[in-house]
C-alpha cells in the first residue's frame, strides 16, 4: 500500500519541492521509500509500503522501458501474475516482478480497457508523455481513495491529486473554505459522501471511474463498471446448494489471491461469520503456515466480542492476539482523528485504530471481513426494511403515536444498539416510504434537529442541501429491483465506500498496515448481486446463503450467532472519560461556537448525562466535527 501525489500544470509546472512536501505528508502510507520526479508538465510523488516485490527496483514513480508511460499507484492487483504472463506471451517486456509494472504494460496493450482486466483495489495516476494525457483511476468498490482539484487557466485545465486531503491541502490552489453541503451530510450521517468534500475546491474520484485530462481539454469522467446491471440480471442455478458451492469457491479463490504477500500477513477476527469464513479459507489455502489473527474488545461486556473471537480462534487453531480498548484510550480521540481526512464519526473508528496499531506490531498485511454485510444482507437495517414492507399498509399516524409512547415510557439503557434505541428508530422511520426509511435508519440529525443546533447565519446554507438527494441516483439505478436489493446496492455505494472503507483505509494506513477485503473482489460482488433476495435473507435469517456455504466448515455456534457489530461504548464514555473533552470541543471551540447554537448542544449533553435520552451518536459526531475544525 502506498501514498500518491502529483500536479499537472501546462503553463508553469510546480516545483518539485512543493510536491515533495505533499508526498512527505503521506509518509505513514508508505514508510519504505519516497521519490518525486518531474516529467514535462507533470510532477509525480510516491511513498511506498513494500508488500509485493520489495526490491528497490519496484519503487515509484515507475516508467516503462520506453519512458513514454509513467505511473504512481496505491493498491494491489491480485491477478497481476496471470496478467503478467498473458502480456509476456504478447511480447511485453518486464524488468521487475511488481504489479505496478503490470498496470503500465496492461495500459499499453488495452488502453483504459485495462481496468476491466484488473482484480484488485487501487488508485493510480498514469501519464502518457507522447499523447500528453493524464489518467486517474479508482477501483470498483472504492477501497482506495483519491482526491483532486481542477483549476482552469485560459483554455487549459490544471490538476492536483493526492491519496489524502491532508496532502492536497498543502497545495496553494486548494481553497480551504468549508462546503455547507458536506456539513449537511455529516450532521445527517456522521460521514461525508463521495459526491462532496469538506472543502469547496476539492473533489473525490468516484469508485469504478476514471478521469482523463489532455492539453486544452476539460477533464472527462467515465464509469468503467456497472454493478446495478447484476442486480437487474438475476442468474439461474439448479439449486441453492449449487449457488452456495460457487460462493464457497469464489471466496476461497479471493482469499488465496489476497493472501499473496512478501511480508508477514494476518487477519482481523471478530468471531462473526464474515471474518471466520476468511480465516478458515486462509487456513485451508496455506495450512502449513501459522495464521495470526487479531481482535479488540471492551470492558463493557455487551460491546465486547473477545469471547466469541477466541472461540473461533480455538476451533480454527490459529495464533490469536487480543487487546482491550477502554475509556483511557478513547481520550486520545484527537490523535486518532488526525488520521481522518474529513470529519468522520463512526464510533468503531476508535477500536479499529487500535486494532490496526496492535496488528502492525506483528504483521504488515491483514485480511478483513468487510463487505459481507452489504453483499449478503447482514445488517439489522435489512430486518427493519423487511418489517417496513410488511407493515407499509398500516396508518402512518399509528407509528407516530407508538414512537411517542416509546420515547415516553421505554427506559434508556445506553447498551450496544439497544432494543429501546432500535425500536424508537424503527417506529420513527416507518412514517416514510421505503427509500427514505432505509436512509432514516442511520440518520443522526434530521432537518428539524439540524435547524435547532445551527446558528441562524448557517441554517439556510446547510439546510439547502438534503443529503438524501445524493442517495436518489443510486435508487434510480436499481429501480424495479426488490427493495432489499435496492437497499444493498445503495449501501454499497454510500455506507460501505464512504464510511466503512474510509475508516479502514485511514486507520490502517495511519500505522502503515495494509488491509485487504476478500469479499470485495468484484467477481464475488457481482455474484452476490445476481442472487435471489430470499437466498440472502431467508425469512428473517440474514446471510442465509453465506451460512449455507460454510455449514461444513464452521460450527453451528458460529453460524447461528447474532451479529453484534463493532460499535464502541461511547454512550458510557461520554458519561465518563470522554465527557470533559467532548464538552470542551462542542461548547468552547471557536468554529463550533460560530456554526452552532450553544444552548441546543448543552441540552443534548444534559439529556444524555441524566439518561433521559441516548445522544451518544449526535455528541460523537459533534465532537469529531469540532476536533476537525479545531485542527483546521
């Protein structure tokens, strides 16, 4: 895994020293090597974490033997050996054993269609010095990030890019003004979507897209993969068992390819079926090696999964390592948030950060079970979606009354995704249609609540943007599909790429650890999309076909285990270790005082501390936003 930077300026190429400064900001993404080179109007920078072909000859920026094509690249191409053999048979020359060089030669052979041949996670910039053409590309599922800015000058367009916003912000053309649309999205979701960035001048390259820029032409953005087509075009199998066998084979192949590494490799293990399936496949593919696994737990028992992960580790006979995260570690939240480019407030950010730090002490690469919930309907929100469909004919007023009763009579427990929280959220969401309800299940602040906490000067600017509008194009792409398929597709395009994968990339890269997600092999994703809905969720049994594929491999205790999730006990921490820093940040930070109405924030704190309401997600979002604004 690596960090990339660069700038293309047709009139006045940037000094190398400027790009060197940007590149050094990404040292945590690549501690093993650094290089910055100017090639005509473009300057390319790279920080390397050596994982495949660790020889210095594979350092970047890399050029082909003609020195016409140049690349800086972040990621892994898992089928690079197969592609390399195919290209060699067609006369291509190679001087390294790296996957980076395979990308260069694949582009020379197939142009942008080379992206169709790649299986992997990646973000790269490729420069054709003869055609004077810059190509930026990002992997299908959005595992690797790429930020960029574009400035028009006369008839030309200059461009600056980087793996992280922290590096891009060092370039003088990056305007630091805050984007009200991003603030609106963050308040609603506790994360920011791909179509927006926290700074007005910045854009994100969407997953499964590439951007091309030539002299005296505007940059053009293109999609190279359509996942929605696989939801529309369902496949046929003779039986569910046949499909489960294919799923098992696909997952085994994905794990085998992603286990290729020239440095120590391990896996995150929670005790759930996703990570257990990954570790089981790792053992099967290379049983001679001792697989190392890692888990994080909490002192608050309803949140911790250490017992479950140890049970799986014992069954699979792997070397398992565990660690506890408590409120003392949570106090380092300001340090943790420095690894996040934009405001971000998924509570599992804290344990994931320490899990990555803990794992990096022994390995350089870790496999994870990320993506399994979206592919095979593993979230509680899908249960809520199904219930919503069953109850959609009931009067909306009934749900409003029931929600009011729940707010009045149900005690607040501050437990992990407690029954009282889920019931209240479900009843409040049932007043909406299916699409808006699915969006609502994860909503933090609704529009009325945002209006209450924002100062008048910012209300109009922020409330002018409804974050749900960013979800609508994804719903339209799978219009006519089963509601559960619609929900899964939308989650893959929003929650997965902009929350889960952002969290995993930034926290692992903060410790120079490479994370790989076998479930996100695009062939496996296409397979899951083409499945009948009732094979993914049978009745109210989630991940039905995944469990079927593992029934001969994993014990029933693992297959039948309810999903816990990886939430941190912030409800408790905000009544203890995090209270002081949370109140200081949300109430006294100058920018927070400028944007937000202090009495409304004080009310949130009071209700949370007296246990009349659980405002932990709201307070965590505001705390993370305040810390980001403060360091800005």
